[in-house]
């Protein structure tokens, strides 16, 4: 039992769960636009997600404690390195124009994690994108939205049309809402300079704001040129599920509430799509 718990903890902290969520949203794009699934792209997306997320999460920790790294962090570093190698291998199977999109997102992720302002910058402690007040949630949402919609579409040489733009906007809104339970959980630990949504408007108003965004997410489906009733049904169910998790979130959460159950909403979305679409 202890070994299974350790394995599950590694599954969470090594960003494997997040990577499955990103892959799930990518598969949803294939389903929604009736495109043949490119499995090489999915594997690339999985390992790129692991690499990117672990880089952002653990760069600072590894930088300042590299001489005394704990065993779990060493394991994550090794896993991230192997994921990076696999990402590079599968990158050779991706169209160059699509890879350019990922390169731009990689640079954005790099700037999000790595200090790029001088230490004595006038704006105190503002030395990377992560430190810019209120920006964090939108950077993450933008990277996810482009990765799971524009990237696979571009790889198949499909022109970016109106419906694709709407779907990208829907994913952006969805990810913003999905991040709110995390920001509510961390409200007492996050620096006030981050200006997260709950810090700006409070926990209850953040939940209301999230529900309103989900209604926008749902209503956008009616604006598509190719309206598919089953897709609307799935999005309605996803809106209900996500709203439930959002409204039930609080500052005192169980250990895996956000990290596992909320993060798994894209996987629920994929399962609903496979069943109903």
C-alpha cells in the first residue's frame, strides 16, 4: 500500500497527471473537428507537457538546493530529463510549422520561469513573467489553449478558420476557470504581489466569476458555423462538472482535491466526448 501511495504521489508531483489532461484536450480537438488522431503528436505533447511543467515548478528549487537535492526531486529531474529526450525524438515527427508554434510557447514558458530583468530593477522582485501581478493564470491558459487546439490543427495543415478560433477561446476560458480552485487553495500562501483572482475579488466572487466564464464558454458553441448538438451536450455537462468543483473549492482543501480531481476534468471531458460525440 505504501508503494502504491508513493507511486501515486510521484504521478501527481511529476506532472504526469497534468500531461494526461493536456493530451485529453488535444484528443478532444481531433474529435471535434473530425481529424484522424496523430499519435506521434500526442506522445510529443505528453512529454513536452511534463518537461515544461516540471521546468516551471522545480527550476527555482533545483537552482538553490542542487547540492542537497532530496531523492524525490532527483527522481523528478531524471524523469524530466528522459521526458525531454523523448520530446526531442518525437519532435522529428512533427511538421515544422507546427513546431514553430511550440517554440514560441516554449519561449513564453521560459520567460515565465527564468529571471530576465536585472536584480536591481525599479520594480522590486519583478524579474520574470511569473512575478507580474495577475498574469500567471492567463499565461498558463494561453499556452494550454494554443497547444491543444492550434498546434494539432496546424500540424495537419488545416487553415485556421472561425470555428477553430472560437474553440481556442473556449479552451482558454476553460483553463482560466480550472485554475481558480488552485488559486483559492493557495490564497493564504501566494505572494500578494501575484494578484491572483481570489486575491483581487475574494473567494466567493471568484467562484461567481468562474461560473459566469463557464456560461460564456458554453454560449460560444452557438457562434460556430458548424454547430454540433452532441458537442454542445458534452460542453454543457463539462460546464456542470467544472462548476461543481469550482463552487465546492475552498481555502482548506483535501490534499488531492485540486491536484487530482480538478486537474482530471479534461479527462472527464474526453470520456464524455468519446461516449457522446
